[in-house]
C-alpha cells in the first residue's frame, strides 16, 4: 500500500504548496465570479430563417404555385432541413426555413449561406416581375432595450429626425449591435390625378412620369480640367421640395401645362399606414437596441444608460422618453434572485454540516464548499458560461451533491481518529479507503447528466449549462475532498477523538431496529418495495406532463388577430378601443406598448415573434407584480371570450425556453386548400368536445371578396388598350405608383401618382375609369370590360409544400397540454383515419415540441447507461454487485411520484432531467455501501454482520448527504421553472436514500443467500 501513490499523503507532505493552491483558487474564483456574464436565461440558437419574395399583381394561387413552391422544392434538397412553412398572400410570400433540432449551433450560419446560394441558383427560373427573394437570417436577434419616444407639438418627421440623430449616438456605444426604428412612418409626396381630367386634356400618366424622371435624374455632367485644377459641372433641376414639383411644366401636343394644373400635390405619410408603435395608448416611435453576442449585458446596460442620459438632455421639451424594455434591469433582478437562492442553499448545507458533524468537522466541510465553488466559477469563466437561470440552478443542485465527498472524507477521518489512529494516518486513509468509491460515485452521478450534455435539441441547448456546471462542480468536489480536505482536517480536527459507536443516539437506535427487522424478513422487505414501486408506476399515469412552464416575468402578451382582409386602420381602431376600455385606467399596469400591423421585437430570446400583417397587432403589458399579472389575465381572457366577435384575442404569459404559442395545436394538411378547410372545420368539431379548451381558432380560414375585371380582349385590342394598360391604370388609381424620388437630407421620399380619394375609395368608380386609347381618345373601362365579385383566400399557409391549417386552442384551467392531448387522442386518430389519401392530421404545439426535445434524450440514454455500467464495473468487477447497485436506481420513482402527485407539480422537461440525475445520485450511495460491505467481509467479518455494520456505518453520511441534497433544493422549490424538478429530486433522494439503507441490505442477503447467524448462549 505504501508503494502506491497516495494523493492525500502527497498533500500532507506539501502543505505549503497545497495552501498556495487553495488561496490561489479562492482569489481566482472571487475574480471569476465578478467577471462572469449575467443573463436572465441561457442563449440558444434560433434555427429559423425567413425568405421573402414579391410578385406585384399575382394572386394567392399564382404566388403559391409559381414562386413559393419553386423555392420550397429547392429547399427540400437541404440535408439539415426539418420543415418549411410559408405564408402566401396576393403578390407576396414569406417562407420559414426551419432546421432540424439536432443541427449544431455552429453549423447554423454556414447553413444560411448555403440556403442563399441554393435559392439564388433558381432565381432565373422564377416568373418575370418577381422581386427578390430576400433573406432574413437574423430572425433570432434580440433587442434587449427598447425606448419609446412620444412627441407633443412635433410632427412625425421632426421626431424621426431627432431619433435618427440619437441612433447615430447610440451606435457609438461599445458592444452595441443593431439599432432599429419601430413605427416610423415614411414620408410621401402624392400627386393626385383626376383620370377624367387627364383624359379630357389628352395627357397620359406615362408622359408625366417621363418628364419628372428626366428633370430629376442625377446624370454625370462632366468635369472641366484646366492646367491647374479640375472643375466639376452640376446641372440643376433636381427636386428638393414639393414646391419644385408644383413648378414643373408639362409639354404635351405642343401645349404647356403646369403639373399643379392637372394634379393636387400634397406631402404626407404613407397611405395606408405602415406598421405602428404606441406606448400607453399614445403614438410613438421606438428605438430597439441590440447587443453584440458574448458581451456583458450589465456593463452594456450601464454604458447605454449613460449614453441615453446625454441623448435625453439634447432633446427638446415635448419629447417624452419611455424605457419600455430594459433587459439589464431584468437580468440584474433575476440574477440577484438566483444568487440569493444560491446563498440560501449554501447556508442550509452549512447548517446541516455543523449540526450533523459538529463544529470542527463541520468547519472542514464548510471550508470545502467555497473552494469547490471558486474553482467552478473559474471553469465557468473559461468555458464562457454566464450566471443565469440554468447555471445558478445547477450550482444549487450541485451543492447538495458536492458536499457528499467532503462529508465522506471527514467522516472517514473522524472514524479513524475514534479508532485511535494518529491524525496524519487518518488523513491518509481518505485516499486509501474512500477515494476510488467516491470517484466512482462522482463519475456515475456526472454520467447521469449525459442526456443533458448531449441533447442537441433547442431545449437541450437551453439547459446545456446544467450538465457542464454540475459535472465540473462534482469532479472538483472529489479533488477537493482528497487533496484539500485532508490538509484542512489535520489543521482543524483534534488529534484524538473519543469513541461514540458504543452509545448510539436515538435516531441510530431506531434505525438499527428497523434495519434488523428488514434483514430478518428480507423477502418481505423486497416484495413490499417492489409492490410500492409498481403502485408508483401506476401513479405516474396521474402525473401531468409539461414542456416548459410559463415565465415568472411580469409581462402579459396580447395577440390581436382580426379578419384576414381587415385593414391596418381597422386593426388600430379596434385595439385603441380595447386599450381605452381595459388598460388605460388599470392601476396594476406599469406601462404597455402596442404594435399594430406587426409583432413586438424579440426583446428576450424566448419571445415568440409573429409575422407582420395588417390584420395583426400585439400588446406587451408590464404589470406591477405576478399577482397583478394573473388577475389582469383573467379579466382580459373574459373580455376576449365574448367582447370582440370575429377577432382572435390571445392573452398569454411569456414563455420559458423555446417558444411554442398556444399549447394545443393540430395541423390538417392536404393538396386542395378547399378540402383542407372542410376537414379542418370537421376536426374543430371533434376537438371542441373537450370542455377544458377555450375558443378554437384557425391560422387561416375565411375567404375575402375580390373584384374580377373580365376584359373583352378583341374590343380592347381594337381600341388600342391592353390588359397590361388596364392593370396599370387600376393600380395607379387605387394604390398609386412611384414616379420619382425626392432627396431630402438622409431620406428618399417617393413621389407617388394616384387618383383622388373620391375615385379610389369606391368600386363603382372603376366603371368610369378613363383609359388612353390608341388614337389619343379616352376609353371608358366599362366599355371594354365587365365586373363581378368573387371570393378567394387572402392568405394560405403551407407546411412542407402542402396547404396546412393549424387549429389552436388555449387551456382554460391548470390542466397540462399532454393531458388534453391524451384525452383527445382516440377521437382525433379516428377522425384522421377517415380522411382521404393525401390528407392527414398532425399534433403540434407544446406536445410536439416536448416530443422533439425528449427524443434526443431517449437517444442518449443508452450511452448514459453504458457509461455508468462501465464505470461501475471498473469499481465492482462483479456482475452480481453491479446488479445490486443498479437495481436501487429505478426505485427512486417511488419518491418522485410521492412528491409530484400531492404537490400537483407537472413532470416537465427540466424535471425529467432531474429524474435522470437521480439515477446517478442513488447509484453513488449504493456503490459506497456495497464496497464497504465487501471490505468488511475481506477483513474477516461474517457476511451478515458485514451487511449490518456497513449499513449502520454508512447511515449517517448517506442520510446527511441526502438531507443536504434535498434541503438545498428548498430555495428553488417555489420557483415556476425549477419547482417541479426540485420536488421530483427531493422526493426521489429521500425515498431512494431509505431504500439504499433498508431495501439494498435485504436484497444483498437474498441475492447472496446469507443466513442470519444463530445466537449462541
């Protein structure tokens, strides 16, 4: 034994060096703690890209078949493609490219480059007139700071000028990312032509366009070069104001006309309005500010606040500034709350150590904890892991586990001292007696977290730091236990200690009696345990399943979706009415912002960004507390259910983890949009039988009216009018067309020609539309075309090239989505089975997302089990003992069910990770117990006595570590995110510990056929 290397002995021989490393680790850990980045939640990669294309004049069907389908067909060649989703509207399409869950974060950006190249290859195959495609690969950008600026007495243009200047200032802040304006309206100069008057004067709009463009053109006019200098020549005529347009003379048929004689010239803003931004019901322009990836959010927040103070000081009176999203403050509060929970957990573990081990031994353990944490902080800084919800939660979970090694080491030293061994030999025994069983237990516990570390889904990426932090902390705890703890023990523990084994305490006496009973009736003990295990398996069916819980942030999100042919003006009017009635006078609201015609910016990574549309709006309401949020949610949900028929109002909290949207979703897909609508309606009737669901909505369904202009082609051709002429005239009348641009400061202002308001706002005016004929005479549109009304889909959603309607519903009570899905499963499958070939129903929402996230876990579990069994075989080198150790782990389910059912906590994604971690924790205790039993037998103890003595000897450290591990979880048990995991682990640890100490000895006796020795007189 002396010839073998002993790390604990080496540490005692080199105390000064070891003390140096302890001091160095402590100082480095403190510095690393303050250098670590702070975030609310860990980052994860949004594996979605947007492709947009426009084809002015195309119908939805033409857009779908000629543009979207060609792009989606090409995208199907992408190896890492999960699915495509597209939104098709007249003249425009947006395609969502979603990569597979297991696509590595480092491969995402190179994949977007590949997508660009693939689509650019097929651009020549797209129809003439298609504009784009355009690529948005920054879909996951986060704008953590949003400022809203209101103006009293200033025009929209004046306010925008100030904000453009502020934007320039903000872009100079270190580590600033993108800075975008929200709700800014572009200026436009409108030339409103009366088609009748132009026809009467013999003037065509094309003649006016040519005149304006020729005068406004910027054309190289040459440079004069003399012997000594170059002199540039500049030709005047470019337009700088709308007055310059009024002075333009038109020469038509040798006659001169002022442009102002044939057109009303006005300067205003885009009509219809662009997407709007409002704060507390007032019109505003927003500045959305992002940060460069990897920067320190708190430092960036301080620098930005300083800059904004200077910007604010330079703004005139009348401009109000509202900081509506401040991620730095949220992160500071969140990290502060998590850190408080961490220190509470440390305090709990220290109290357990001092009470259970005594002052001196407890002090050794107490000093080991900050050492482990300090080294862990250094590793976190090196690995780029910030302090956030997951990493701090991992530290809290690790606390109860990492103290185990220190307790075992000190327990061994105390035991040797009580046996009369010198202090130095007691310290050396830490290595010889417990180091390798402890290492085996530590590695097995780390291996139980492998499904977290190797889970490559979005949820796995979100929780990845859980694996890293726990693995580092546990491995470091073993190093501290065998290297630092002996040195601390020699310094702090007394040289001699009295024996306490002869006089057992009340708890020890009670345990000994229970253990004796279990060993006396081992078969009954094992049978009863398996009976309770089977009962817990049955009870598991009553534990609700969950993906991720709602966030504990105070925001409440209201998604407002009107009829899909609604105008932005109608959406704004409805939202204004809603806000005035239910938000304006509510004292529980801190402030709220409204986005009309678009969704909110991604102000936190897990925010569910919605596509822009005139019929869509979104409100972000910041309440004063979680209680206020819940009360407001109930009030608004009641209004949403009955107050606005025809409008889908979704009231929801923020989400934790990857966003899902409405929890209950079903997709109906097939080749024919009309049939898909029919089958989706039928499925809605089936789903509607579930009383726990709210209103069922469709992402698209209702058709909209169209006006069909059927041209009499022969007659039109005879009069010199083409379909193109008619379409252009109609577009010029209704929406207008850009003739030229006016260059004003940093802005380009379009000059748009259109018909007057009374001509473009009525369908009847189409009949009187005058068209220029081939001989210069005006031709009424009604003379060469007939008019009729029709119906078509204003929007068609597709998934993987098939028209797809998604049915969505919220849950009206506390039932989890998986429970609802299970209740509807048979009905939905029966309905889907009756659909014709080519049509199918798929489950979406949180159930689908949960399945996608759990599938990688299931795929990695075999590797986890293989790793654990390999580690155990190195230690045990016996199949029988391997079985003994492993058999206890599944029995922890008893405690999991016993904790989750009464508490009502669901088994979510994070709780599942905790259950997997239980396997390693329970095996760890079993390994150390079985190794000690074998050691006692090798030392000459009778097998029966070895089982009893080893169990009684291991009872205190196992119970102490179980108490430390479970009690350390109390600070996070009340949190929405960590609560279910905390309950599951506490229940599993407590019950698993009891089973390790009672069931395992009984099973050991049965397995090895050990008989109780007869008592001799």
